[in-house]
């Protein structure tokens, strides 16, 4: 088993000695540097797993050291420490790729906890990278962008379930990428050479959906002038993706259950059974358990579909993935425009990071595409963003209204921005203690 390496970088000798003692008691191999250049020299032969670095240091500061480390050793996790806490510094550090940001004086238990979390995150990234390295560049899995723990868990689940024939139920809000996950499962399965057929169950009337799924005989209903093969049969030896499965009628639920049990279909208006060898992957933005309790969805069908459950997190639940997605969409759309758009200004990124994204990844993609069209420069500016993003209304969440927690977050960040990140002044204006501001920033992932 390899030894975990931790590098401590601080110009204060006492701080280095304290951190070294803490980390060595945890069983880590510890090295110490008192400035940025010295730290980079130590990285050449022994790249650490985690770096604990002060921000305010003579010469090369912690932010510049962080950037240099990520250029040379992107897997190394960097935790920033400073006695000069401010919102602007925290945002700058997190945007530059810091795993976390802690203010001095720090609690010893907090240091231990954050280092353990950084190590866990590094392990998950390595497992995710191993999964991605085994797939072809054209594989849909490579279009799923993000490094958050929740998304890494999805990568690992795809890798485990794809080679099997198990039925999969993908759950998540609209715009989270459920069809992309379904395509990734198919592309990494033993059925990858077979067809992938997608059916949107939420947009078709019941009679038409049944005909589309199972096919129909000539004369089965008005307009059925010829015999037609259904999409389920078209997916033979492949995968049939049933999107918005929660919208199908009770009668159709019973017919779908029979297909899953008997592996055969019957045309609308027909009497003969046709064997089908198809893997079913279903998706919904509804809570099927709740629908079962309300009597709106068959319990037996629910358990047939929910053999393996993939739960996709909303974008607001994984804000650390937003910069990754922005870069991905810049690469996707920036080079196809008549002008080359290669970046996002810090002001525009701050707006993007503070928005709630009720439409999830799909909304973010459309926002970046819109901004690329609107900008007259090589960098996206705040005025290039849609008005709904740059000046969001209160009524903008999936259920129509923002929560008090979301409103509180936006108000605190606006006050801090107005006072250039001065926590003491913002606390005075808001009528709270400075520690309350610091605690809230930590909850927001900004400290």
C-alpha cells in the first residue's frame, strides 16, 4: 500500500511545525516548504496527494502556487489557508481549483477532516479516470462532464451496470442528462452494436404511444392503412430507452409489464406474440415511489423497472461542476462561431455560479450558446448572458418559487459584493455576527 504524501507550504515556521505534527499523527508522509518555489522543487520527485498552502506568502502567493501545481500535477488536491479571509479571495481560490479554503486560526479536527475528504475525492477522480480511459473518444460517456463526488458515483455505477442486461431506472430533474446516461449505458454494454431506440412517453397520446411502442396491424384503427413495426421490435438485440415513463397510462403500464415478464409483444389489433430481445432503460423526472403510493403507477412495474437505480443530481447540488461544464460548452460552441470565443470573464462567471439553474445542464448549455452568439469579444461578459440569468426573478425555481435559503444566499452574496468582500462590514449591514457570515459562506462552498 502506497504512503499518502502531504506537502505543507507556509512562511510561518510555527504553523508548519503544528501542521506537520498533526499530519504525521494521521500516518501521512509529510514534507514542508516555506515558499512557493521551494514547494515546486519538492514536487518534481515526489508529487504529493494533498498540499496545505498558505495564501499570503512573499513572492509566489498561494493562488499562483495552486495554478502551478495544477499545471504539473492536476490530480494533487490543494487546500488553501489564510488569516485574511474574504469572499473575493475564497472565490478566487475555489475558481482556480482549490479543494477547500480554511481561515486561520483553524480547528485541528477541521484540518484532519478536510484532508481526509480531499484524499477521498482524489481516489474517486482516479477511479473515474480509469473508467473513462477504457472507453472510446466517441463514447457518450465522454460527454458527461463533472468531477463532483455525486457524478463520480454515477460514472462508477454506469461502469458496473452497463455490461449486464439489468433493467435500469434513471431518475432526475428535467435537463440533468438522463438520455445521455442511457446512451452511455448502451454504448458500454454487450449490446453496443445493436440499435439504441429512444421513445418519449410524455409527448404521445395513449393510443398512439401503444402503436409506436408495439406496432399495429393494418386496419387496427382509423388511419392504419398498413402493418407497422413498433419501436420495441426495432430495438431487437439493442436498448429501448423509455423517457418520462411516469407519464404512461395505467392500461399501458400493464402491457409494458407483460413485455418485461414474457419478453414478447403483440401488435395493436393483432393476436400473435412476437419475441423481443431488448434491454429496457427507463427515465423519469417524477418520484415513482410517490406515484405508487397514490395509486397512479403500478407497484409491480415499478420494481420491474427499478432493478438498478441511477439518481442524477441537480446542477445546483454540484456547483463545483459548473466551471467544468462551462469550459466544455465553450469548446463545443466557441469554435463553431464566426468569432473565436475562448473564455468567460470573472464577473460573468460569478453570475453563472450564483444562479440556481432550475433547467439544470440543459439550461446552462443554452446559456453559454446564447452568450457566444451575443458577445462581440473573445471573452463572455455579464451583458452577454440572458437577462433571466443576470437578473433572475424571484419566481424561477422548478416549483415556481425560490426558497428562503436561496433568497438568503443571494442577498448575503450581493451585500458582500457591494462591500468588496468585507465580512465585518457585511455582517454589520445584515445585523449578524461575522462568524455567521463565515459559516454561511462555508455552506455555500465559498470558504
